[in-house]
């Protein structure tokens, strides 16, 4: 992220902070959001083209406040769990492991095992019945409307491992 540039609309800092609502504990990003709800902000490229590179707004807030650009391996985690928040006091630097530990500690991981997985073709009761059935894979596949490999994987425990 380079030094601050002056634009018709003001400095980089003025452009950035004008898109933030700082009237609360979380400083909420008011401009563009990505598909996960994190703010987007165009940082000027340092190649003389005048083009911009989109950055996550909370990372830009960190840079503007601390003067430190983060590496790609460094994560900027939210204490508040609000992806729109750009308050530097709510952010801390970590790595992938710290980010996952924070996620687990705050119970934010989605459990997508078993029938909670949107791609699941069988229910728990189907799998229990398959495992106790003497019928062939072909017969069970026809009964449940799935392939023989889906039935075989469920029967062997390759899938649905957490089911007793």
C-alpha cells in the first residue's frame, strides 16, 4: 500500500475515512462490500497508471493508523466479529492458525457435517439403515435414488464418519 496521494477529492486518508461511520463502538464501513460483508476500498497502484487495486477496508484502516502494510500471510482479525468494522482498536494481527483459533473460540465455524451439509444426498436415518441392511449396494442405491458409490461410502464409513 504506498504513501498517501492527493486527489481532487482529497488525500487517501480523507477519501477513506469519509466512508466510515465513527459514531459508535464499531466504526462501520459505509461503501462497497464484498460477498462476505467486508469493506472494499480502492488503493492507488504505484505503477504510474492511475489505476486502483481493491483492498479490504479493515486492512487499509490498519495501514493508515499504524503505517504498516501486512503481508499476505498475515491475517487481520476482528475482536468484534463485525466484518464492516474498520476500528483499529477492534483489530489484531495473526496468522491462519490464530484466525482459526479465534473462530473456534467464538463458535463461528459452521458445522457442515452429515445432513447439515447442503450437498448431502442421504439423511442420518438413511445411513443407519444402509449400514444395518443386508441388501446389495445396487438395491440400496435404487431405493435412495443415489449411486452405488454413495451407498458404499456411507456403509464403509468413508462418508458420515461422525455417525455411530
